[in-house]
C-alpha cells in the first residue's frame, strides 16, 4: 500500500508550489531523501518542475519508459508527466500553508514536506506542528 505525501516549496512571492508523491512518503524515505539530496532552492525547484511523482529517488534521473519504471525505482525519480506520460500532473500553487495542508489531505497524504530557503526541510504529520528534518550522516559519506 502506498504512503502518500506532498512536497512543497515556498516561492519568493510567498506562495507554495506543491507536488504529490505516491510511494514511500514516510519520513524515513521521502523525508530523508529530500533532506539528504534536495538541499538547495535550485535542486528543489528542479524537483517541483517535474510535477507529481510516482517515486522519489536521490537523483532526478532522466526520462525513462513506462516499461523501465519498475527498474528505475530506487535511485531515480519517476514522474507521472515526464516518465509515465500522464497529463494534468503539473505542480499546484497555493497561497497559504493551510491551503497546502488541505490539498495534501484531499489527495490522501499522510506526510507533508515543506522547503523554505534558508530554513531547509520541515515535515508535518498527524496534525502536529512542522518539524525540521536534518540530513543524515550517511549522506555525507
């Protein structure tokens, strides 16, 4: 069963661009992958530009065929638009954190990840406040 999540980035204008991620959204996978590998505005912007994701990997990777999606799972990200050629999977934009959280709840997300420049990644789950995610020591090896 999927553990759904949403991934957001606060923009310069204060709005939040958001994408959905279907698989492995729990803190130990998506959360840690974001903290370890998507640690700058540029990297997060490139990720958000892919639109909704089937899986998140430590590398954005390259376009791969539908047939190669299962093989790609792991080190490479699989995007619904780029890789699975599904329309309507572009990032959404919201004007507040509350709208971001409501969207996530509407798509069945259990984890909500938010990147704000200079502050890094925070996550929200189970109606608790946002908490910081720190890069793992394994990411430094």
